[in-house]
């Protein structure tokens, strides 16, 4: 067990180091243009960017809230409670493996009488929907950019596969089959009451809404660091924000997607033609997302500490 733990830590450090070196080389090659660039901070736009990130988090939380309250009408969570549960546990994404946030949710809700299998099933569906929405929208935006026309066929095939997976999620029989396969892999029986197709569509709509808030955050951050916006740059920002976030999430060994998200953004934004923007934007976006995580974490702690929302068990 210790061997696996050290190997995972080593891989995490290695992945982050690769992207740090990648950024260092890009900065070194373009240092003169970055050094002479006059960064103009507009704090109003920066604050708007943070507010859009918070709006994205709230959409994600509301989707989860709709899902968890579908299962047990007698133990319904208030939305404020869902904010606390989802956002305090999300701080676990900064621990290598990213599974700690789900573990925290499962055990905390189990202490409140919610079956572990219910929370596990909900998180499988919610995570799958988030990944699908980000990948689909990100690839569609990327396909509109001239720099990626040569991969149009490959991206259309990939988008088609994502749509098929999405249809599988909306089909209860297919979904039950895949959940049963997953339960065999983890060697634990998962018995659950499935979400209705209508409920899953409602959750997916909220993830799509949240994705647009995430794109708006990127647009406000761009203006906040002194760069203008046009139609093509918005497409670059949209693709970078969505694909950077989901690829950073999928690389499980990178805590919080650190380095992976920024590297993906840099690769996409280089096509915008302004190297200073491609280098500076991912770093600022990371810093502001950390600020947003801290804000939501503090709000969650305040909610949890309030007996009004979380009455003490007697």
C-alpha cells in the first residue's frame, strides 16, 4: 500500500513538473515580449469573472441538489445544505486522485441516513454529465476555429461518440448495465433507484448553463487583464476554458488539474496570435479559480457551523 501511495505522489509531481517545464520554455522563448507587455488590471472585470465562476459552481450544485432530492422525499436537503456538502468536499480535488471529494460526500451523507450507493450513483451520473457537456461544447467551439480545421473530421467523429454516450446516460436500461459493470469492477453491489430521464435532462441543462457562466468568466478575466474581445477570441476562450477544465479533471494524478489545465489552455490560446495572452491568461484563471474555491469553501464552513441548516444530532 505504501508503495502505491509513493508511486502516485511521484507521478503527480512528474506530471506537474512536465507542465512547469513546458511553461518555463514558452516563457523563456517569449520573455522579451512578455517583459515589455504592460499588464493593465481592471478590478471590476476581475470581480465579475469571480462572480461568473461562483455562478458556475452554483449551477453545478443545483444540478446535484436536484439529483439527491429525487431519491428520498422525507430527507430532502435544503439548497444551502447542498452548497455546503458539494463545495466543501470539492476542496478534495487538490489532493492527488480527486476521489476524496466523493468519499467525503458519501460518508458525510451516510451519517445523515442517505445510502452510500445512492450518493455513489448520483456522483457517477453527475460527473459523466459534466464531462460530456464540457467536452461536447469545447470541441464544437474548437471546430469553429481556423487553426483546427484540419482536425474537423476527427472532431466530428469524437463529438458523435460523445453524443452516443450521452444517449446511453439518458437510457435507463443502458445506464443500469454500465452501473452493474462498474459494481463488478469495484466488487461492491450497487442497488439504487435510478434517476428519471426528465431529471437527468434537467441536470444536464444546468451543466450547460454553468458552462456558459464559465465561458463568461473567461471573457471577463480577459478584459480584466487588459485584452480586448472579438468573436474569434471568444471562441478561443470558450474552448480553452471548457477543455482545459475537463482535461485537467480527467488527469486524476494532478491535484486540481494543476499544470494540465494551464498547459491545455496555452496550447489552444496560442492560436489566438497573442503569445502574451496565451501565457498570462491560464495563470490568472487558475489564481481566480483558487480564490473562488476558497470563497465557496468558507461559505460552506459557515453553513455547516450553523445549527439552523445543520441541526446537531441528539
